[in-house]
């Protein structure tokens, strides 16, 4: 901001070589702060979760985000003895504020350690508590967030929850900016994935967890016209639904209509799935936000999503997508059927491209710095 004194913040969170949306967004934030000469340092873990706590497979993907020159891999999340290196970094760098992403109570012990280091802590709150909604997780998250000085979040629904918990704390909302992407030609992507060139492709992408409503999407797809050429592409690692899904997808109907890739999709391969798609579907039962929605905007793809959490703020009805009620199989089927119309898809794709240009990482970093200035002035 013009006329404001320079700000120096230390970001602590996951980055290269770890996979996932939090690592990508934290890295993008650190890079944006560095571009504004506001990054004092970037401390990242060299080890995150033990195997027993991580239900997925490998938690690393070296192509998921860039390795920033400022990144210092100096601690292990579950090794408190290593946290002394964070204390040393804080002392040496003397930042005015610490910035931490918050999305799971698994990071709560480290967050509590950091709030005791004498530097104000600000949270980028992706989720106020774990998706499981367990009582212990909610309690731990609320306890640690209560020690933060202020919050930046991506959805008004999350801001509402935080304002109820902590009405006195500064708060900002900024939608998650779309990532920088490099699409491939649609015909090439479909050829590599084995998808028919003339089909309308509905994409469900990302970790498959019960709250994401893939079962609702499967039910809706069964109601689509059988005489139209469409394909459902599902790409993502299964967390907790493997047996039930495999049984359901054994039906002969899906052999002609489904491309199923139940594994983690490395970053280099994700561009194939989005480049091959016509529409991205987010049939979530509940959500605070979605990095997949931001990816859809980056690729200029229409969205069909549910009216829940931050999804309503990313999808503008009739502009870049369509909204339906959570768990509404028939409503979802009707929305998907509308997007079999190429003219409607093209109109919404144009809206998605324009909407994605509204939000940038530069404005995101500026929003965070404004929050920090307000929080430090309190």
C-alpha cells in the first residue's frame, strides 16, 4: 500500500517437496510477499506427518510447487526438539509478524509453540477445524486460534465462524486466487487419458472423501440422457470409500461412461485432467472452500457446485457455473444436463475465465499485509 512503512513477516508452513493445496497456496503466498519485499523468511518442514496419521499414500510431490530460494527446511512437525531451529530463525530474522496456514488440529502443538515466541501470529485459515468435525479437533483449533492476532480467510462462511468465536480480532476475506497453469491441447489430453474426443467430460478431481459427495454425483450421472455422449472422469486418491465405490462402479453402465483413476494425481499430470474436461463438478455435502474450484477458474472451466460454504462465493449462478443443493441427486442431474448444451458451456467458460482474472496473488498478499498492520495497531 502506498505510504505504508515496509513490513517483514515470517511465513511458517508446508511447501516443496510436499503435495497438496496447502503447500501450493502457502508457497504462492510466500512468493507474493517476497515480490512485495515483505518476506523476512520462509520456514518449512523437512518432515510432516507420521504414516499412522496420514491415510493417503506418499505425501510428497516435487512438482506440486516451486522450491523457493527463501525456503528454509528447518523443522519436523512431530519432533518438538527440532522446533528450536524455528525459535532461532525468529530471533535471527526479527520479523514483525508470523503467518501460519491453519487447516487441521494436527498442527496445533506447533502453533501453540509459535504463539509463545513473543511475535504476533496471524492465521491464513483454510478451515477453522478438520473436515471430520470431531469435538476434540474443534476444541483444539478454537483454543489455538484464540491465541492468534488476526485472520485471513477465503470464504465469508469461515469468516462468520471466526467472528462468532473471536469478535474482537481483525479479519479479512480474500478469495483464493487461481494458480498459474499451462494447459495442454484438449485432443492431446484426451488421447493420453483414453477419453473420447467427442464426449462432454464432467470432472471430479481431488481426494475422494465422504463429505465430497462423489456418491451423489454417481447417482446424478445415472439420470443423464443415455443417448448423449458424455463421460464422467474421476481422478483422486481414495480416503475411506474404496470398498463401497468399487462395488458401485462394477455395474456395466460405467464401463462406457467412466474414466476412473483412484490414485493421487501428481501436479504434472493434473493439467491433463483439467485440459481434457468440459465441466468441473463439486458435489460437496459441506465445504469451507476448494482449491479445485480455483484450478477450474484457472483453466476457464464452468463449475457445477453445491450451495455450501465458500463454494457459493466462487460460483456465480449463470456466470461461471450452476449451483444446486447439497445431496440433491435430481437437482445435480438437471444441472449437468443443462451443460450438455455447447452454447451454455461456452458462455459459462467465458465467465470462468473473466472471474479468474479478478483475484491475484499480489492483491492477496496486500490484503494480508493490511490485516497485519491493523492487528499490530490494536
